[in-house]
């Protein structure tokens, strides 16, 4: 019920985006077809493909744009979203959509597609989408302030939890919620009652008078906010709400010191509360996995000649296997074989004790900038990060992702502090914040905190930023060891 207004708003936004996509596409197509030839005689000589060619491009781009907006939570906003936030969120989706559409057009061999047309199409969409979304937000806000379509709530409880609920509702009128007043649970203090009065809320009596209120007052829902032991004795009131078809909600602030997000799930007919600190936007994670599969497949095909050349060089530099397979720990401790081009002598693992005293980093990690076991070819591969390329196979298999915390070896994980193990709660990656922040130049504690910051702030946009920043980091060999 609390999501009613938000769902209405986001449905309108989705329709507005579809209309904006169609209008922007038609405007860009007509501009390219009828206006551009008048502006440039050189462009006028180029063939202009018809709508039958470009319509599949529209469908492809529309799917990518809407999917990206959905994956970046653009359809989970409140009508109170400011204009700047709407613009920048849509702009991020447009950038991602532009890159994805160009990549898909290349894979599907759409050689006729004009990049100028695609850019104009998406820029027009950005403008139209921002304007229509903001207009919808203003309309919903004004409707809520006028009380049109508002959902009327009763609040049971005036303690700390009740005050928190009341304050959130009063501070966000654009949610379309109207608080009729509050009922006392019996454990409130005089200070609690005075605070609620100062907030402009009327005391409607003890919670036992709820059935009478529901029989004579317009009520869409009742929010129960109090101590768990107090609410446990109010089952009869919940049943009355159920019989009357009135929504009953309970403030589930069971563990106030937890920072984890709380979500409701169901195991068949059994409701469960999930406390989580890792990303659970399933659609966005699905897109992330789809990008991993597409990019790793393309990379393995396109880079296959380079793989062959590196394999020859590794074999020529030192007798032994071309690839080095090491057991690593992935998502939530799952073990897998991580593949790299071999950069050390064949018996490097057996000689580990000889160089253990040369470790240059703190924490459980073992790293030496000038490891005597590294071959000459291996040194070049490490400097250019080409030794990591076989991990594209790990990405394709699902052991790893393109972006994520680097996978540790099991012996390192046994030495982790408890808070550091949370870095295993997301699929490991080839590159990460640590990779673009200096790698071996930063200490272990900072490395762990960067990984947790990535998990806490994860989005498809962040992945894209890390991938783009990885290119100069690799080219300059910053922090490579």
C-alpha cells in the first residue's frame, strides 16, 4: 500500500519513456533523411537506408534503454525526485545504452547504422524523457498536496518507532499518504505524547478502540509501531484488519543497530525477513551476467591470435605448462580453478619458502615487486596485465565477473578478520577498484575497504566506470607487481 503512489508514478514514467523513445527516433530519422542532405552536399551523396532497416535498430535500442533504466532503479523512484537526479540517472542509462547498442550493432553486423543518427536519437530521448518525467513528478506532487487519491493511515504507537514512522510520512507528502492520527499502545511516556502533539498529530485513544475507529473512519491502512513484545499481544487487531480488508503494516525495526537492508521474501506460504548488505537487484545482476557472457565470449574469439602468440612466448621462455591454474575462492567461498598465463618458472610453488621473507605487503597477501622466480616474458606479461587474459574463460564459466573483488587464495581467507570476509559476498572479478587505485601501491586494509565500498555502492554504471578506468591503469602499469 505504501508503494501505491510510487508504482503509479513509475508506470507513468515508463509510458513516458516509451513515447519519448518513439518521438526521438522518428525525429532523428526524419532529420537525417530530409534535413541533413540540405545542410551538407557531401552527406547528401551518402545512401540513406529506409525505415525497414532502422526499425530493428529502434527496437534494439529501446530494449537496451528501458532495460538499463530498469536495471539502474530508474523505475523505483518517488515523485519527489529532483530534476537534476532525473537527468543524471537518465544520462547514465543513455551512455550505457549507446555503448551497448554500438557493440550489439557490431556483433550483428549492422554496417548501415549511422553513429551520428544513434547519438542524435539518444540525445533527443534524454531531453524528452527528462522533461516528461519531471512534468509527471510535478503533477503527482501537486495532486498529493491537494489530497487527491491520498491513502489514509492510522498509526498505532507513539514511542520512538512510531515517531520515526510519523516523521517519514510528514516529511514526504509526495508519497500520497495522509496520517489521520495515532493510537496509544500503553507504554508511551508523557514526553512521547507531547512530541506527537507538536508534530500536529491527534491522539485517537488507546489501541483497543481501533475496531470502533475502523467502523466509522475512512481508513486504508494501520501502521503498528512499537516494541515486539507489545505487538505480540495485538494479534486480534491484526485479524480484525484482515477481516475488514484494511492493510496492516508493522514497523520491523527489530535490530536497530544493523545497517543491512530488510526485505520480505516468501518460502511457499511462510513470510521471511531478509537482512542483506549485498546487491539484490536481480534484473541489474542479470544484465551484469549477460554482459559478462557477451564480453568474455567476444574477447576469447577476438584475442585468440594473441593467446596463441603469448602461449608460444611462454613456452619458449621456460619449459613447462603455458597456463597456471590456482585454486581461488569465489562467491561466498566457492572454490574454483583460476587460470593465468604462467609468468614464473615451472617449480615456482615449490620454491615459495625460499622467497617468503621477501614479502613486501602487509596482511595475509604475498607479493614481491621483483620476484626472482618470474621469467623475462612473465615480467612483460605482468606489467601489461596480459597474464590475466585467460580469466575470460573463468568469466564465461561463471566463476568470475569482469568487475568484482579480486579472488583470494584459501590460505589468505583463513587469516581474514570477520569484516573482511564480506568481500566474498560478490562474484570476484578481473578488475576492481583496487586495480584502478594503485594495486600494489596501497596497503591491505585499504584494499579490503575498497572492495567493500564497491559492494555497498554497486551499480552497472560503477562497473562501466571501473572498466573504462582499467584501460589507462593497465597501459601505464600503475602499481603492477
